[in-house]
C-alpha cells in the first residue's frame, strides 16, 4: 500500500532524464540535481523514517483526539474557575486523564517499529544500510537457508515485543478493575 505510493514520491532517474518522482520533480524544477533518496545512505534511512511517521500519524492523532474530547468539560471548567492557567490544565488535567491512551499509542508504535518489514522490503529490500531485524530474519531463513539463525532472530524479535505487550495487558487489566 503505502510503500508503493512512496516509491513514486522518491522515484529517481539519472540527471538529464525526465523525473517521475514527486520530490525529484520538484527539486529539478528548481534547478537542482535529482537525488537518489533510496540509494544514497545519507538519505535512505531518513526517507524510510518519513514513511513510518506518515503511516502512524493518522492513527495516533485519531486516538489522542478522541481521548482529549472524552475529557469531561465540567472538569476543565472547574479548573478554570479555580484559577488554573491553560498550561496547568494541560499538564495537571489533560495529560493525566489521557495517559492510558498515550500508553496504548506508544506501545502500538513501538511494536510496529520493531516489526517493520514491508516498507523496508518494498523500498530498498534491506540494501544500502536499511536492514531491520525483520528483513535480516527473512534473509537468513529464505535467502541463505540458515533456519537456525533465522529462528534465533525471530525469537529475539519476540522477546523484544513481549515486554511491551505484557505492560499493555497489565494496563488494560488495571483499567478494567476501576
């Protein structure tokens, strides 16, 4: 999905050729040379991070927006009547009341970052210094046929994700008991 769209944003053709990528089209129209966003190591990781941010932003904003809108208005009004500034309301009322949502958003983002594979595979196939743990696991198992090493990497990935999941489950259980 998103990786295919971003391939067209980052598409690169050698200088002198017509640029089909959005970024290189804009850059060359301003008189600069086209940039190999996904092949130059100084740019490719930043380009992949931009995709991940773009993918996660909508999800995070929807959850956080819903959490903020779920704060009862009378609590905010009472704080204002007691003389609280907007800054104090934000730090002493809003943030504490949405901490569970912040935790859910943070754990979801951490898990998706740990298991990111599709973006890296479609964009660079893990080459040019963009390899992540999931792409290394796939290479070991299917390209090099080293199933032991690939399985060990999968277990390491699992061990990295399990503590995040356990903390998320504990948080949900605490909320349910309230």
